[in-house]
C-alpha cells in the first residue's frame, strides 16, 4: 500500500506552503479568488451580446438596413459569443490587502 503525499500549494506573496484546498494563506492572510468559471466567462458573453445589439441597431437605425455600419459590431460580437467557451479562465488569482 502506497501513501501519497498531501497536495500542497505555495502562497504567491509569502511563499508559505499550505494545503491545496486552503483559500486563505495562514501567514499573510492572502485570499484565493473562488469565483466559478461560468461567472468569469459571463463578462465575455455580455460583451458579445452588447456588441451584437449595437451592430443590429446600427444596421437598421434608419429603416433602410445599411449593413456596413453595424457589420463589424455584429461580427466582433459573434466572435466573442462563439469563442467565449475557449477563453482560458482557469488561472487562480490571489488577492492581498496592502
């Protein structure tokens, strides 16, 4: 039977080793950002939706449907919406009150 060593992490501020499940450093009281991934991606989705709405508004603001005014906004917004799940939001951020 093999015993595995407990997983540890290192505080990025004071370099104290602690349990990997810890959210607060015992030495310097730095806190780990525990925001779920869906909430981190929400800003990307929100940016895409706003860009698409602005683009559609510019396309049809005068009733004639001039596509070239809003097309860049719709394309950029569509890109954000299409690629939002590919953005890397897995980086763990630590915060410390100074």
